[in-house]
C-alpha cells in the first residue's frame, strides 16, 4: 500500500512541473507599441525587461531620472531648489503645483501622465510674482487686447493677474490667474494686427506731480493716481475709488516699510516722489535695506533726591554726558514712589490726558512705562485756566502717584523733543545739589495766566581761570548770595576737591558745606561763610597773579538751547485759554498711567 501511495505522489509532482513549464512558454509577450518621447518625437517601446521612457517617481526616490525631472520642473517654473537627484518635499510640492495647474489630481507622484504633459509644455508658467521678458510680452499682448492699461514693467502683479483672469473668463477657461503653457500658446497664437487701430488714441498720462500731502479722509484725482500706482506695485488690491481710507493707508504704510521710509501712512513729498520713480520697490522685490538710524539726541535722568529732571545731550564720543536742560519736578510720594530703574520711551504721547481714578487732567503726556509718564501739573478740567494751584505749590517735592509732573513748558519740551528710543533713568542715589535746585526753580505762579512769572535770566560769567586773580574787592559770601564772585568761589573749591555740586553762581547748602570743609582743614573759623580772611586763604596763590580785567558780566540771551553749564530753563510765557475738543483727550488706560497720575 505504501508503495502505491509513493508512486501516486511522484506522478502528481511530475504533472505539476509540466503545467508550470507550459504556462511560462505559452505566456503572451507584451505588445510593441509606439509612445511619445520627452522631445515629442515618436519612439518605439522596448521589450518588457527595459523600462518605459517615463518611469514613475515618488517621494524617496533617487537617481538620474529624478535629476532630469527636477531640471524640467525648473525650466517650466515650478521648482527652484537644488538639482540633487533626490525626490523630497520640494520636488513633491512642485509636482503637485504642476498637476493642479494642468487639471490633474495633485498626488505629488510623477507618473507617466504627469511627465508626458510636463515634457510637452512649450512655455514657462507665469504667475503672481513672476518677472522677466516673458511677463513683459504677456503684458504687451494684454495691452493690445484691451485687458491691461498699466505699465509694461515685466513684473507680474495685481494688474497683470486681473487681466489674465478676465481673459480666461472671456474664453471659458478656469479663472486661475496662472498663465500655463496652454494659455500662453493660445495668447501667442493670436494675430494681434487685427486689434491695432489705424490711429490709436493714446491713453491720458496721469499727472504725477506732487501737489499736496495726502492722508486719511482726503479724496481727489491725486488720491486715485496714487492708488493706481500702489495697485501696480502690488501693495493695494481694493477698489480704485479716489478716497483715502483705511485700506489705502495700510497700502501706503506697506509701501513705506518696504522702501525704508517712515511708515506713517501719510504721503508727503518724499513718499510721493519715490512712489513714482523707477527706484520704487514693488511688493515682490527685496525690501530696501533699513537706513542707519539717527542717534537719539537726548537721555533723561529723573533725580528723585533733588526733584529734578536732568536732560543730557551727546558728547563728542556719542555718550550722553553733556548737561543740556534741568527741570524742577514732582515725582511719586514715598507711599506711591516713582519706579526706580531704566526705561526706554516707546513714543506714545497724548496732548491731553485724563486720569479716571483721580478725575484729573494733564497736558503733554509722554509715556515712560505702563504705569507712569511725564506730564504737566494737574488740571481740574480741560482748561488751561483751571490749573490745580496745589500741584504747582508742591513742585519740587514728592507729590504724584508715581508720574513725573512738570511745568507746562517743561512737559511740552519733553513731549516735542524726546521720542521713541530715549532712555529714561529714575534714581534716588544722586547727592543733594541745592544750588542746581534753586537755579531750576520757576517763578511764582501768575494766577491770571496760570503760568509762572517770567524770571530774570541768570548771568553768564567769564570762564574761570586759576592763573588769574578772582573778582575784587572781596565781599562776604554766604547763603542766598549770587554773583560772579560766588561762581569763581565754586570753581576754586571744586578745583581743590571740596565742592561737588553744580557751579551756578548761587551760594546755597552745597557751597556752604564746601566752605566749612575748607575752613576745618585750614585752621579757620568753621562757619560756612566766605569772608575776606577765608577768601584770601582760598585764593592765596592766585592773588600773586595779574589782576583780572574788569569786564561787565554779559547777560544770557533768551534761547531755546540755554547754556548747558548753567542748566538754564526758558521762562514760560502767558498763553490764552485753550479750547479743547473732547475727542482729543486721551483717557489713560488701566496699566498705562491711569493709576499713577
């Protein structure tokens, strides 16, 4: 029985092998058909063992076929990456874009159908942002056909895209705004001579002469001309209305930012001139390099210990060390102190501000940080005649809720001259300087104008020279005395290392302390009064020098830039009562000066 089973099994194996051999030998060979090669010429197909001309490629493939594919995609405007021979994300994205433009399913796989179409296209695809001679030729055709009336710039922007969409609509095509090779073939095949009239009437050239400053709310033909130019450059895509409203302002700001201008949304002569010049950069051009910023002219120190605002200008090395102006102020009280530290102004200001928490107002508000600001003394209402006399009387002492209060003139100066980028340092560590405080104090309040009375302009004294004799005859110098001899005494004491305050020509606490220290070190009566004996000791060396020429002390001419050395403050002049539109009053928002008035 076992033998019979073995024989049967052997017969079954032989039959199976025979059938398999018969299948291989009788299988039909693949047909030899004609296909189109990459160059469009017929090419015979190879036997099955040889790949067809278009080998399907997908993400992750590598090799020469991928490199050839990338080259062709680059030639047709779909790929701008490296011709690497590696099918990765950039190549897949290019294939998808090509398939979408030519009505195929965007699989990202370069199958035979996709490659056949890719290698058959004649013209590089043009779309928004394209540039070059091909775009110029397209624009010329649209001008002739009446679809485009802009400048033949060689830049494919909004005007060109709109013209293309209108052409596609009129010819039953998908309004994609993309000029594929198929669309370009249609356009280049048109006989343009049929569209040229014997005597064409030239389009009127818009007047691009600068006429006026254009800003929000204006209307007119110049606004329309500006909108057309912004549209042409790709910054504006809304209705060409001749009305300067929000969309136009945003377009102007975009143009200004892209062309390294101040982005204020206002078309002044500088912006207008560049807008209509060949140097204007379109939205698809690289942005103009940002110009070197103009150095911030001033730095400010709020000296809490002396209740002074000290303004410094740049020295020859570009550092802020030159005393320029000094203002008496009122900083925060000890229970609501002004924050100590360094801050940078962001440029936010308000002509009038309202503090809801306190129900009070102030002029010339300049933000320091989110809690405090520089501003004028307090007003009870929006009227320049309704100044809080109490806030004026407290000037020079801690009196605010954290802000830095100033006279109207001084707050106005900061408002007008200290913009974004100005560094403000608030400190409580500077030594007492009564001489400078006295010099910086404004006159008493004129109750009619609610401004300080004009104070006499301090004298400007001749430069101190230790090789010359001091002013004579000597007089007794003590607290409250002012003059050239006080100025010389302060200079001499500073030279000897006894005086560290500001040299003002006014004899106050700092000078008194310096005289006492000198008297103590030199065996003199320590009373802080510079009488003849003390002065003769101080000037012992100088008294052997030639006598200084007697010259009248010149007076300081009123100026917007007073002597840095003396730290003069221009006197406030009476001003008429101001009428303020309520819409011009800025309510200081919570966290931005509201709680720190």
